[in-house]
């Protein structure tokens, strides 16, 4: 097999939030782009539940099944700022008010036909910033997001 030419970096990635009160992704009207103050998205979970059972009697292989999906957790890393409308400010408001939030991650950016991951859930903690007087690093805030889905979708034309 030939080596891929389709690799990419995160330089064009976008992260957007929406608090639109709709259960249908296609009905979300307003997305807030926080890419300029977001640093990373690290999703985990969302696997399908599995089960197995043995029957009595002779030797048999187990019965196996696959069921519903587990919730998804994601760690959103943001650049710490105290600017209105940037990631930390928005996430803090959503967490404090326990707002159900849509999250949309586009690794390739807002390019027609590119893939996107979308989910709806809650920021479960308000942002907390740690500082270290011996470091010159930019301050980063990690905030957990917990949702019922993190679905891969083919992006539309927007």
C-alpha cells in the first residue's frame, strides 16, 4: 500500500459551541467559533456496551451482543483569558448555568465536504486556572465536557 498523502496538522482545526435549544443538529442556527482561544479537544468514551453469557450443558462458545453507546467525555483545553466572548468566559457561563451545549470540532476547518465531530452535552465543571511563578508558559485551562454523543458527520457546504 502506498503511503498516505492526506495527513494533516491541527493548524486549520476549528471548535465551535452552540447553546441553541434544539435536539436536532441540523436545526442549530448559531455557532460560536472559539478556535482563537481554544487549544485542544481530547474526546474519549462513547463505545458501545458489550455483553456475554454462557449457556449450560455442553461446551459452547459464549453468546455475545453489542448494545447502546456509553456517554462521551472530552477535555477542552483553552487559553486562559478574561475576555468576554472567548472560550473560558463562554464555558464558565455554560457550566455555571448548567446549559446543554452543542460542540462541533472540524479538524480540517470549515471546508465543504470535510469531516466534523458533533455532540451535545454539558460542561461539568467551571474553568479553573493554575499558575506557576517559575514558568513562562501561556496559561491553559482544562474543562471537562460530558455528552451523549460524539458523532462523525460529513460536513455540509458551510
